[in-house]
C-alpha cells in the first residue's frame, strides 16, 4: 500500500492507530461511496463492522496513494 509521509505521521495518533490496513484496502477496493474533491484527491467510505463505524480514506489524485484515514462520524449512507 502506497502512502504519504503525512499518513505515516497521523497513523501514530491513538485514535488512528487502531485502524487496520485491511480496512483501508477494503475501503479502497469496495467503497460504499466515492467522491472527487476540488483538489483532485479522492474520498472513499466503507462501513467497518468490527467497530460499527464508517471509515473515510483520502487518496491522492493517482487513486492509490493513501493520504489520510479516519472514522467519519458525520457520514450518512444513501
């Protein structure tokens, strides 16, 4: 999995360190929703059953480099 230096830094936070790489890959490969930001970055969401939360993954414009990952409390499916 390709990732930015920012992601490696932020992944060390206690609220983000619990996020598993398999959840990130699931979100990239089979998202519930995908959006393109105005800066070209790509947002993808998936529901993570193990924790009962929605995960948001932000990819760079190349569609494969992970820039940010977090549980999105405001995401509404549908």
